C-alpha cells in the first residue's frame, strides 16, 4: 500500500488479517483485555515474545507479568494491528470494516488505561503488576493510547533511569526509534547506534 499501491494484494490477504485479529478478539476477557493467548515458547500454544531483554531471559523474551494475567504489550500490539488493518481497509474502500477495527482498538485502549496504570502513573507490564518496561511505553506512544505529552514523559523516564525499566534490545530498536521520533526525543537514539557501530567494526555489514 505505502510503496506500490497494490490494492489487489491487500484484497487477497484481508481474509487472513481478519482471522488473525479475530483470534485476539476471541481472547478478550471481562476486563476488555486479551488474555490467555500465549506465554513462553516451551510451555504454551503461542509464544508471546516481545524482546530479548535481560530482564526477561528466564521467560524467553516474554514479560514475566504474563504469569499474573494479560500482557499490556500484547494488547498494545493488538491495537497496533487493528489500526494498521483499518488503514488497509480504508485504502481499498472497505470503510465499514475499517470503522469496526478502530472501534475495537479504542475499546482495548480504554481497557489498557483502566487496568494497566501503575502507582507512578506509567503503564505497567500487566494489570495489578508493578513492573514496567520501555517496551510498553513505546507501544503506548506508537498507538496513541496515551497523549503525546504523557508518552514523552514516560519514555523519557525509561531513558534517564534505565535500571528501573526493562530496556529495548537490538531486535526492538526500530519501534524505540519511531517512538523517539514521534515524541521529539530522537537525539537519544545516538547512544543506541553504538550497537551498529560495533557491528561495523566487526565487519558485520549485511
């Protein structure tokens, strides 16, 4: 859509997109959050992988808040999927489906804000779990689940006090950089580029 405007490709794959989103929708619980969809890759049907951050090594890249219930990051990813799918539908003229997707996204956003707000005002990794990650703040910014001002403040806290929040690894940097760009914090990205500078020094040029 963004690079070639291929509407035929979108139409062929919308059915698959709808089935994936329906899987998340069928796991929405009474709180309005998706729950019980996945977990660790060795123990559950689906792997709720978010990032290879050291804080989640024991749970194979899954926020350990999953042990207590829904994952905020997984719900925010569902919101992101709904929003992107709505743009696809609008592009090919399926406006009713786009509206349905956005309505579902707004409902999950409301549930996240109602259930996943921590004592410090930031979004937690799960309902009633006082654990925080940079990842959740990033997804909250990218999905407009929080206001630009609130998102900027929360993201800045994860940058200034990295020991208090699970940090992004290289596999998550794309999302982090987009959130930094969106919140006018992109100058902070320079420290993270050292990962790639090191790769170049080691002749990893792919």
